[in-house]
């Protein structure tokens, strides 16, 4: 029987990242790569 891996919801992950301002750079880079346009979080 395969081992089940937990599924992380995108909205939960983003909300968790936004709790600390230090993570804004990581989130900006991820969203910029995903959407293929520059994203800035203020």
C-alpha cells in the first residue's frame, strides 16, 4: 500500500507565508515566476 502524503492547500500556504514580512521576497519570486510578470508585495 502506498504511503499517503499530506496535501497542502495553496490558500493555507500563502496565508502562512504572509504571517512574516521576511517571507514576502520568497512569495514575490514565486508569484512572479508563476504568473510570468513582476509582482511586488508592499
